């Protein structure tokens, strides 16, 4: 939320099922740009928020195959050109002996690509000094649905819609200046 300068209406939930139902209701109501914050993975949350299939698999597969190819060619070059050794009477280019290192170099390249793409690019986990959580319990046991206020709606309309959702504990407004306002408690349903 620190990257976009627009007001948000945030609903806080204690139950992951109510949180997921609220995300589905937000998608069904036609809200765009809504975000969900959860302290642990919730099954089906990506679909409830309307996320598309991840693009990370294709570059990871490419790098995995490229790493396996490089590992195989490295061994072939070492055994034929750089330092040929006769091991147990086998020829220099006996490819079954190369399988383990080929597999491991492919897995290494794929895993490093996955790590870099997931953490740094897709999730935007670059260090940002001004990031702040709206509630400290979001890292423990609280869930948050943040719906941006667009030009077609108002804070009051979103506030009323959010309060009508099942299981919402409280509703807060996040303004572009970075402060929270109009915190309202909702009775537990």
C-alpha cells in the first residue's frame, strides 16, 4: 500500500474462511485493485482475489534446462578435452556417468532463478524504508482486505459495504498521507 497514493478502506478479519469469503465478495462486487494480507497461506486466496496464473514457471523451466545443458557440456568438455580420465574402462564421453551432475546443475539454476524472481521481482520485496503495517497483528493472527476507493465510489459506500461482510472485526480508512482514520469497531457476528 505504500507504493500507491490512493485511499483504501480496510476490513480486518480473525477467521480465514470469512476473510476468503470477503475476498470473493469483493471480486463479485466488481472492486478492482483490492489486496489481501494474511499471516500465513490461505488455500484458494489467489483465486478469490482474482489473480492470474503466475508467469514465473516458464523462466524457471528455461533456466533449469539451460543449467542442465551447461552441466552436461561442462562434464563432456572436461572428460574429452581438459582432463581426460579412463574410469573403469569406459569411453571419455560416457553420458550415463554425467546424469547426477546434470540433474543437480539444472536444479540449482532453476532454484536460484525461482528465488530471485519470486522474492525480488514478483513480490516486490526490495527493501523499502517507509513500509508500515496497518496493524501489528497482521503478522500473527489477523487478516486484512484492502479495497481502494476509486472515482466511481466513495469512502462511505465502501465503509458500509465492508461493515456488512460476515466476520469483519473493524473497518479502517487508509488515506494517501499515510495515516489511518475513522476506525470503527463492528460487533462480532
